[in-house]
């Protein structure tokens, strides 16, 4: 009788008009204990009845969670994982409840992640995959559940689905690929809230998961067979990998080096070269972000230089997309950072230097202009070759660095001042005429006189002045501009480093060593 009653209720609840009487009669709370039954038919009808009555009723859904429906649904998934009808009812119920914070919290106390992995592996229809994806996407918004999903192996299973559908032209398969890609990115982004060690845990498991995904792709298809859909996905995944590598010590599992071993860097470069003229720049930006972040560790810079990455990235300069140009500049600057060899390669490429100088004057794209100046400064800063100084002078890049010393951003001012000081130490004779034309001495004097100039900028300005004093013509300009008076005033500055540097500069100005 109870089974038949549950069946009747599940049929009645299909009618929207009949839901209200069911609610008023407190039938939902009466049905909940039936989800503990060992009778599969009872479970099926009770589950359907509850789902239909509570559909789109947030208050009732919250009540369901309070009375303990979540563990019962997970138990059904666990005990009847092979029974399609019951799995469907349980998944549908979880789908309807998963947006509730209370439901997420309750689910984090269960082993739902393991059960969802099982259902992902055995799902044969697009419909089943879609509903599991929907549940997973909702759960991925919770940091604790996100860790559990990654630990349970959801990213790896999603990668298997992607590999299985790779190359398919069917519309349904394309939708699944897109949904799986979105889901895996959500999981691999890591925790938004730093509760305890959640963010670190996600990063730890993500790095291993991504390396596994890329390894599977490598084994299944080879390095040169990325189709556009999967290539886009790979580029995003590698970008996220690079971010996790920043959190983890490289020595822990060598994730960056593993990226090289899998051939990911050149996969990305192949992809970039094919996409450089494409109107859709999202893939290019993701790939360049990946390269930029993977180039942060010193060990990666060395490896990338040895494999000719700098030259290949330079080849992308023909792109006319501002977002791509911005990412390209950032990638090259990251490669040059701390690497004299990279600075020498980049600093002797006339095509790159001419493009940089062109971008340095782009007024309608301030981000590109700033990044171009920063790359030019970085090349000079990390370079140790006279040839690079001469090449930048020939490309008329020096005047832009002089202008950069008066930037509204303190960091950029310091980068320009340090770069010009190093370049002056290498080959002041080559730069002398440009310094005079661009009125560098006068610009430095303004910085020293301005009370709003930061102590670090004042300090670096005096460091550059000391270099300029090695030129007879520039020394004369310094003396004529009466910088000595300003230096004497700075000897009573509130910052000890500024005072010390002012005294040193006065000594050099006076001919003392």
C-alpha cells in the first residue's frame, strides 16, 4: 500500500495545481523517511514525489536539507549506483538542491565526490553527462567540495571524456566538450576563500591532475595533432598549471619542468603561430599567459631560452590585436628578467626593437605603451653587451626611456632609471647625444627637486647622475643646471639612503672618487 501511495503522489505532483495541497498536508516530511527503504520501487516513487513537489520552491528545499535529505540521496547513489532509474532520481534531486549553501555544506560531509566520479565514468548518454556536469559545476563553487572533487579525480575523468570526444563534429559532442572544459577550469582555479589550507590543498592536487591530463593527451595523440577545440582547452589548462606552480615549490614535483618534458611549450607556440591572424584572440591570450607564468622560475627561463622560445615568440609580432600584443610584451619581459642571454637575443633583433619603439608611442593603448617601455627597460637592465646599447640607440628607443623616468608609476620610473644607469656604465659615449637631445639631466633635476618624488626614485636618479658625470658634456649640463644646490639640500632629507646618495653624488661631482 505504501508503495502504491507513493506512486500515486508522484503522479499527482506532476500537476502544478496539486502541489499546493500536497505541501499544505505536510506530505513532503511524511515522504522523507521512505528514502531509507530497501524497496527500490518505494525509493523511486518517493524520490520522484519529493522532487516534483519541491521543484522551484526554495523554502521547501531548504526544509528538505534541514531534515537530512542530502545524506539519504548520496546513500541512494552509493547503494544503487548501477540502477539507472534511482540514479536519475537522486541526481535530479541533487541538481535541484545543489545551489543552496546549506546543501553544499551538507554534501561536504558526505562522499558525494566519489559517487559523482563513478557516475561520470559510467555515463553513456549526453543527458546523463549534462546533469552530472550541472551538479559538479554547482558544487565547485564551494571551496571544501572543490578540494574533494579534485582529490576524487574529477579533472582526470573529465580529461578522459574530452579525449574520447576529441575531433567529433557532432553538435551534442561539442556541447559536452565545452561543458567539460568549463567545469575543469572551474575546478582547477582553486579556492577563492582562504579558509585554513584550502587554497594550498587545491593547488597541490591540481598540479598533479593537470600533468596527468597533459600526459594522457601526449600518449594518445602526439605533439602535433591538437584540434582547435582541444587546443583551446589545453592552453587554458596550461595557464592554470603555471599559476599553481607559483604556489608550489618547484622542487616538490617539478611541474614546470614536466610541462617542458611533455612538449607543452612548443605545442602552445605551434598553436600561437597558427592562430596569429585569427579574429578570435582568446586562445592566443591564454597561451601567452601560460608562457608568461611558466617563464617566472629561473629554471624555466633557461630551458625556454635553450629551446628557442624567445625567437618563436618574437615571430608573433605581426599580430594586430592589442590584447595579444600586451600579453606578448609581458611574456618577453618575463623571459628577459634576470637573463643576460635573453636580453642580448631580444636587444639585437631590429624587428622587435622597431616594433617596441612604435608601441612606446601608442597613445590610444596605454597598457601596450607602458608594457613596451618596460620591456625596453628590462632588455637594457639585464643586458651586458655594447651591441645591445647601440641597437637600442639606433632604433631611437632611448628617448622613450628618458620619458619613462617621469612616469606617474613609481615602479616604471625606477625601472627606467636603473636601465639607463646600467646602459651608461656599458656605453655612455653611444648614449650621450640622445641624453642631451631628450634633456635627461633636466628631467633628473626636476625629480630631485620635487617633494612628491619617492625616496627610491630620488636615490636612483642620483645613481644615474653619477654615471652621467663621466661625460664631459653631460657634466657641464649638470653644473649649469645647478644640481649641486639641490644635492646639498638633499643632504638633510628625512630618508637616510637619500642623504647618503646625495653626499656620494656631491663627492663625484667635486671630482672625488
